[in-house]
C-alpha cells in the first residue's frame, strides 16, 4: 500500500474513534424544550429519546383535548429537531462537514 493510502486509512480510523466517543457523549446530553409558554415541557437526549414529559394541569381540559394534543405535538417535534441539530452540529465538528450516511 502506498504511503498516502496508509495515511488515509489512519485518518479514517481516528475519525471513527472520535465519532464513537462523540456518540457516547451525545447520548448523555439533554435538552429542555417547551411549548405553550411552558405548559408542556420535554426533556430529550442526543439519541432523540424523550426522557421526561411534563404537562401543566391548567392545560388539561377534557372539553378541549385538541389543544393539549397540539401542545404535546409541537413540543415533541421541537425537541426532536433541537436534538437532531445538536447532534448534527457536534458531528460536523468531527467530520469537518463531511456528511456520512447512517451516523445519527
């Protein structure tokens, strides 16, 4: 193998190790997101797992379930987006902006 190929393989291995370390770190990172002025709160991690969901009792109205559903949906979607953005930003620092399919 040529020297250039060996260097490329070594760099790829180093990047893989950095990405593996970062993935573990991101699993531990948490974001707090809310909707409806804090009526619905979600805690999500870097694996897009919802860790906690809190609903203020004032927004629980049996006659208006649609509003509660919308607040929960908005909070979940926002939490997922923010978590994905966090992961994407962290990964781009490791990969130098190179998009690698299948990584988070």
